[in-house]
């Protein structure tokens, strides 16, 4: 099929035991962008497999690729989903890795969703690159590929013409960011509204919230502490006060907290305050000064500095970008 030069061809790799949402989530984002193109599609979407035989995702979804590897057209963007097959099979497939070595230099963008990064890492082309992946597999990826610069708490990130994302729905966030890059913010907003997504979650946002991370990492007592902290963010949250809340000595509390969350209590509280500030900025019109005081910062200036350091934008810029 001859594709007009103004249409970007996006190839989505499909293989046995892929994570279905890693494929169909971004596919729906790009496909929805086409529906806002006033009758002229922006993207030519093609599913590429080892062959054109049916492949089955981890959840049993059957997908019939349009192209085999050797027959795939020139691509603007290549997207590689994750899944068990990426971690235990396709990352060792010599034919696929050879194809990637040939195609990647000719492709403007290469995207790995979730554990799709295992396949890219196996090519050696990511050596020294900064990547992210699903938090659950970050330690394993780091062990297998110590040459990568891994930032496991990132929702998605770019390094050159490579892009990687965290798990599952983060692939849709990344795809939406690529739509914004190609077509502008109004088009991305239209897609987000249609799919009932956040307009855009920032790429440096953690893969899950601080309270959820605490629930995943902590015991019942430490998880309850996080709930208490959220209710008292505007107060003085000293080590002594937190230790008293969980009925521990200060010394024992410091050790248990560090073992549980791998961060100091002070740093944890700051992250919690900033995350709650993000929520308040997007759901209310309270002034920055009021938001800062409400989450426990001593001054609006200190809040602005901490917010910019964490998120790369000012509180007002965040509000303009992400509030409804």
C-alpha cells in the first residue's frame, strides 16, 4: 500500500504472550487521533508479527498481524509491547533482534511499553540510555542489563529517539504524549476526552502514588502512618511525632522506616506533600500560597522551589496543564 508522505506509519509488534493492553491501548490512542483528522488520517497503523499467523496475548486475545517482519513497510514509529513473551522468549529471538538492528536506525521513534524494554535492551542499542519499565520488573531488568540507566519510578521518559514507559496504562500516556508531539495539545486533549483519560500525566510522575507505594511496601502499622500523615500534612511532622504515632522509639522508627520505604522520613513527607499539592492544584482554584500552607510548607517560595525540582514545572504551570 502506498502511503502519502504526510501520513506517519506506526508499526506495532505483536507476538505470543504479549500483554494485550500494551498493544491495544496505544493502538486506540493513535486510532482515536485519526478520527479527529477531518477525514484525513494522521497515522497508518499496522500490526507486525514474526509471521502473519495468529498470535495470542497473555490473556488469550488472538491477534492476526498484517505484516511479517520482512514484509513490514518503512516506519515512522515502532512500538514494542511488553509481556511474559518479551522477558522470556522474544528477547532471545535472533531473527527479531537482527530485524531490529536493521530497522531502528531507519525509524524516527522507537517505543517500548512496559517490559517491551527487555527486547530493546537485548539489541544492545540502549546501552547507556535512560529507561523506565514496570516497577515490578525494575530490579530484574537492572540485573540483566546493568548497562542501562534505569529510573523505575518514572511514568514514561524519552532518551533520544527511544521512549520507554512503565506498566500497562502508562503506555497510553506515552502514546498520548506522542500524539501531542505530532499534532499539538488541542488534538491530544480531544483524544484524552474521547478515551476518558487524564489530559496528560507528566512523564516524571511516579508510576503509582506515594500512599499506594506505601501500601505495597509497608506493613499495616506503617500503612496506617501514611493515612495519618495525609490527614496532618499542615502540621509539624517531626521524626519524634511520627515515631510516637506508631508507638516506636525514635531510633527504632528511623531504622524501620528506612528498611520499609528506602528513603528518609523527611524525604517521604516532602513527596507526600507535593503529591497532595498536585491533587489540590488540579481540583480547586485555591491560590498557590493557600495550597502550600495546606500541605505544610512554611512559605510559598519554598513550595515553588520544591515543586519545580520534583516536577520540572511551576505550580501554576502544572495547574494550567493538568486541571480540568
